[in-house]
C-alpha cells in the first residue's frame, strides 16, 4: 500500500514536470496497550486516542502540520505557492507561506522547533515536520503513538 503511493507520487512528479508534492493522511492511534496497574492489579484502559494526521500539501497548495496545545489538536497552515502547473490546470492566486512566530530549542532532544500561530486560536503551535517525529501520544503523553496498520493511508492531491 505504502509502496504503491510512493510510486504514484514519483510518477506524478515525472509526468507533470512541475514541483508537485502529494500529501499523505495517516490514521494514528495511541499505542498504549490496556494493562494491569502495578499497585492495585486493576485493569487500566489504554488511552484510546485516535486521530487522522496529514503531512504535505497537494497539487494546488502547500501545508504545514502543527499541534496546538491549547486546541489539543493537530492544525494545518495552508498556502498556495506560485509554482508552475501543467498546462490546462486551473490556477489559483498565490498566497505567501505563513511566518513563524519563532523557534525554540528543545533541551530534551537537542532540536530546534518552529512555532506558528494556530489558525484556530492564534496561540503557539509546534510544527511537526515528519510522521517519524510523532513519537508520543498527544492525549496521554506516552510513547508509542503509531500508524493504525488496519486503516487506509490516504494520498491527497
Ligand atoms: Zn489552537
Ligand atoms: Zn495515549
């Protein structure tokens, strides 16, 4: 499935000759398994958090994926880049990419994170560049946030 989509993206880039990237939507889930609490021995339910997260834009738009702590959800900052599209494609007015609020250094990972104003609440939201960077569940904070292997991966054009 994944392989097929990657091939599809490459083919689209080759045939159009334009700088076109397709986005991909993943069904994510908290990987915390239901387990017995060590102290009481009582069963603890997994977090159960599920959400669809998209990375990348489409043929007509570019998109940044971010997470807003205040909204407690994934948010998307989209814009229309000025790029060459194949002949006959409808054209849209180009819009500028969003300006970051700033950058912060994360002492835990040693990486620099970019913050953008959340399109919903205007609060700071942190950019998530790649699927691989989504390690912890946003709902419970536990490691093991993962792609649901039973759900389809959706390509966005
Ligand atoms: Zn927000
Ligand atoms: Zn969780």
